[in-house]
C-alpha cells in the first residue's frame, strides 16, 4: 500500500467529519484510505484512447421515461408524526447540529 496519505490527512478528514479515532483506528483507516487511493491510481492505467465516448449509458434509449407529475393524497399530521422519535405535537424535533 503505497498510498500518498498520512495519518495527519486522515486526522484532518476525521475532524471535518466530526469523527474521533483512537490511535489504533487512525492507523487502520490510514492504511484503508491508502489502499483506496492505490486503487484509483490503477484506474488511470488502462488505455482508453480508442474508446468511443457515450452520450448516455443506455445509448439505445431514446429518452428517459418519466411518470406523470400528478398530485396525490397526503398524510394527516398525526399519522406523519406517529413514527417520529421526537415531536412537539405539530413538528418533527431534531437535534441541533449547527451551533
């Protein structure tokens, strides 16, 4: 695994994602991220110069089929809130994530 990522970079990504790693986890994830980066380097190796570009993965498809956008029924408030972990009776309550 000769990836070009070190524990400092993994620690910085963990901080941005608000994750905390133990020293052992940090070493393990550094190795795993390096392996992922090595795999991406392998994707650069095949010669794709002769490959024809595609407009769409399903080139035989004339157009994407869409369903009609028709209004349908909606849930009553009580039914919508019945499975919520926390409500105030009228709204969903969620934990504050931005200070």
